[in-house]
C-alpha cells in the first residue's frame, strides 16, 4: 500500500509563525502568558500550548499587566489601545499578509475611500481590518449585499485573506457598474487555495483519503468535501487513534491531507500509524519474511 502526503497540508505560514512566536514568548517570560482568542482552532494544539503556559483569554481585562499574544488574525487599533490602558505587554503575531490588508484598509480610509471588505463580518480577521477603518468599512459576502450600500465617489475593495478569488471578482464586477472610481487590492493569501488544490489532485489519484483536522474546523471539512467530490473514499479524523485498519483492506493507494489548523505532530502520528498498518499488512501477506528475520 502506497501512502502519499499532499504537497501542501497543515499549518499555513502565518499560523506556524504565530505558534513559534507564542512558544518563544512563553520560554522568555518563564511564567503564564495569554493569547487573545485561540491561536488555532484545534483542541489538541490548544491543550499542548496550555501545557507550555500559554492560555487562551477572550477578554483583555483578565490579563491586566501580563503578556498577551495577538494571534495571526490580527486586531483593530481599539484592542491595541485597550491593552496599553491595561499595561499589557503585547507580542504581535499578526500574519504579515493580514497586516498588509489592515494597512491597505487604513490608508484607503484615510484617503477618503469607502472601504469594502469581501469576507465574513463575524470573522476576527475581518473585525480587525474594519477596526483600522475607524469602524466605517463595509463587509460584503456577495454582489447582492452591495444593493444596500451608498458608497462615496471613491471605493476601495479588499478581501479577507482566506476568501475564494471568485467571490472578490464577483463583488468587483458589480462595483464597476456603480460608475465610481474603484481601487481593487487582492489581499487573498494562496495558502487555502493551495491546500485545496493539492487535496483535489491527490484525491483523484488514490482510493482512500484521510483528512486530518478538528471536527469543527471549517477548512478541514471543506478539504474533506473536495476529496469526496474527487471520488476518493474519505475519512475525516482528528487524530491517529481514530484510524481503523479495515478501511484499507484491498486498497493500493492512500492519500493524507490536513486542515490549515492541524499541527505537524498530529499529521506525523497519522503517517506513522499508516506506516505501521502497511507493515502489518506486508507481514500478514508474507509471513515467511518475518520468520527469516
Ligand atoms: Fe495563514 Fe496568513 Fe494566509 S494566517 S492563511 S498565511 S494570511
């Protein structure tokens, strides 16, 4: 049985970086530190960070005077100001791509543009970006949402970093009918698309796909849906412990992919378990090889 790992799987650059920053800050501080919201949507990874003294808080008030990590999603200026008031030492792990989107939004707002952000209004990254427009930016998800807005003479558009390009394109197409100046910034990061494309390619070459990631991770579930659509029998698992040997009876090729919030060590455990299953399979098929050992 061949076991193939997708060419792009697991943590994106920004999340990996945020975790490294948090771990370094915990080592340096030598005592409890905090992250403003979970660094990552993965139970096992959050538990591991807690063991290192990195605890999640949802409210800055509970960490007055302490060290707080800003996660890869970033925050708006109101959070930075509040942290200063509370004498919190901030360690900024905002993904550089998100920072760039924040800076574009801030400067468009300062230059008198109506700022439109294509994305999910309730997502922390989008809330942060809107914060940099003095709360005046408008979030839209689809062209129809534009019917309700009354933009000024100049419009600036950007997107939440994980949005599909087609969604930004659809909104921009509609905005061009407004007859105003429209400036477009493609702030979409390629990590999501790259993982989806790699999963699609791999799923079309194998019989069984394992998709590793949190049961509540939207991007992991999306990867599982893509793999199913590509024709592979797909199992979405959180950890190696859920793997069942009989899934692979008579299977020649197994693919493995993982959501952007799945830590490397969980992926490694899955690969290890699959290698063990393959080993046992070979032993069962050729018991004389083992006897000779
Ligand atoms: Fe990740 Fe940063 Fe892209 S957090 S998805 S690398 S914008």
